[in-house]
């Protein structure tokens, strides 16, 4: 066996597997102090979350997905039926474990995926082998490796206790590909230099506003001062020009002058740089800057289109990864029989006018049944034949049926031909 970045791998191939000797994990917990950047800032999940844009994007994505009902369906022919009362359905939709709600569990899980690159849930099972609990695992304490047989395993260290879990007992969703096909790399690590620049901009702004009336200057005097005198003059200047004393008039001693050493915040284009940094971070998470409340309010239709783009680009990729992994681990060998999916329709209800118009078009086109549309609107079903009713448009027909139908009947004008007024034509 060899040890690589905390990852044990076999030295020889024992089964037909792809790259069993290549590292499966970059051991993020070994780099908890962060990655150095060209801006001189260390970037890690904690420091990245100090940036308002990162915090907003991570919170928006994780809370949005966690707030959506996660439901279990069974395929029945061309239809699907929600399995209310099924133990797995209740596990997903109501209580994943005795200590957590679905919203809390999935929020923490998604934050782990976005910031650390990997999200882990332990699946506990009953005596019959059925899943009876989903428990969050801190990614800092999980190590992924292949055993000598080439099987993936997970070492979980909690305090002084170390456990080894088989792959079948761990829900594992990676973020961006790491190159080994198993683990993931986070946005934080991939974009460390971008985030390092943003951290540097934040620190510059904090220092600037803390000493708003005190730019980087040097106090010049023709006389030579002792070290203790320099310290006293510096302390007096800082005390009179910082905090509550900002913008006060400075009075210099005889012969003393000020020379500025650095550019002002305006000259450094600090505000524009901050805006550009915010756009870069929002782009990394596929989130519109308007959803981060960085710009003026927009109309309902524009907001609805933004929410649709947010759903398609920022949320659905993560939801699909979760759905497929849950099916793979909770229903091995039966994936084609069941469907696990989030009910995301509530995200598109931001503009009632647009929603009613789209529902009306879909209803008249015969796309939805009555009760299906009422479900989308959050209303109770009416049931019966009315609930199953599907409308069909009758103003169109097959063009082949018009062939050989002859000319349309001639319509005689009624009344005076000039003004189309007169008595009704009885012919």
C-alpha cells in the first residue's frame, strides 16, 4: 500500500476498475488554512463566506433547493404515482433522522458541496436492510479511498472514533470534476485567485473607511526627531484623524508638511472593481446579480425569466446529481422503477399574472388535466371526471380532411350592400 495526501490506494489492480491507483480525493482538510493567492490572501471556505457575494450565492442556492419538497414516485406505465406513506418517501420529505428536518439537512449538505466540493450523508439501515435514516457527515472528517480490492470506501473520523463505511452506505455528491471520477472540487478552490482578489478589495475598503480622513501620507519636517518623538507625532495624528474624529481640520506644527504616498480609492477604481468582483462571483455560481439585490428592481416578467434561468442553470444541475445518487443508493437494482425529484414549480410563482397566462395557454392546448393545473397553483383537486378533464382545441383540423371538401358556401349580404343594414335575409 502507498499513502498519497492521506489517501490509501492499492499498488496493483485486483479488479477491472478505472484507475484504482489514482488519488480519489485532494484531502481538503489538509489545506484547511486555505490556498495562497497572487493577491496575498488565503482562501478557504471560511474566508470565502466572509465575502457578501459568496455568502449570498451559497445561501440562495442551498436554501432554495432545501425549501423544495423532495418526493418519491413509482412508475406505473406512462404515469407516476407519489408514494405517500412509503418509509423512503417519509425519510426524504418529512424526517431524514430524529435530529433534523429535511430543510436543515439539505441546506447543510448543499453548503458542504458548494464550499468543500463534496457532500456526504450516511445511510443507516434497519435489520431488513431498508434505509431508516440520513445523517450529515462533515467533509473535513471524511476520507475517500479504494481498498485493496478496488472498492470505494469512506473513513469517517469523529473525535477519537474512526469508522469505515462502504460506498453503499454513503450518499456522495461531488461538485466540479476532480479528474478521478469520484470526488469533486469546489468553486472556492477552482476560483481561489478571483476570491483572493475580492478579499483584498474588501480589506482595502475596510482600512480606507476606518481611516477615511487619513490617506497613506508622510509627515515631513526639516528637523530630525528622536524615535520616541516620531511615535508621539504618529499617535497624535492617528488619534485626531480616525474614528469619530474623521474629517476634522488638521493643524500642523511649524515647518511640517504632508506628502501623499498612494492613490486614493477613487483613483484606484475601488468601487468599479468591487462591482466587477461581484459579477465574477455571481457568474461562478450561475446566479444573476439582480437576484443578489445588487441592482434596481425589475418588472414581474423580467423577474420571472430570471427565476427560470436561475432554476435551469443554478439549481437543476445540483438537484439532478442529488436525485441520481439517492436512487442509486436507496434503490440499487430498481432505479428504473422509482423517481426521486424536487417539486420546483413553486419557484415559478413569483409573477401571478405570467403564471395565470401560461396556465391558461397550457389548459386550452390540452397539455394538463384540471387537477394537475390546480396542483401547480397550490389548490386542492376537484376529483372525479372534472378533475380528469382535458380540453381540446377545436379551431384547427387535419389539412388532409380539407382535400376534396369543395368550395366554401357563398354567404349572401344582408340588407343594403352599402351599409349592410336592413332586414334579416331569410333565404
